[in-house]
C-alpha cells in the first residue's frame, strides 16, 4: 500500500515539475517577443507621431505611411479658397 502511495506521489511531483518548467519557458518566450524588432520595418514605434504638434493625422495604407501636417492643411485651405474665388469669377 505504501508503495502505491509513493508511486502516486512521485507522479504528482513529476507533473508539478513539468508544469513549472512549462510556465518558465512560456514566460521567457513572452519577454523575448515583446522586445523583438523586425529588421525589414524601419520605424516600429509610430506612436511618437502623436506627440508631434505639426502632424494633424497619420495612417498606414498599403504598407505606406501617410502624414497630414499643418502645412498640408494650410495648402488645402488655400486651394479651396482659390477654387471658390474661381467659381465666383465664373458666375460674374
């Protein structure tokens, strides 16, 4: 009877050791993937663009970064103004 208990106890201890080893492996794998950088992506922290005052909007479309700045906004407003003035002149 004690031989059966010792065998079961060994199996339980062995299972606990395997679980601990598995958790240790998973925790180190998660830490390494967080700091991993891909060499083919030039800039991986694009959140810093939110802190730049001159950038009004940015987005990635088809693997291309598109940035809309204050200068772009001013240029677009000027183009709208010219277009409206042109329409007004055509009506007169």
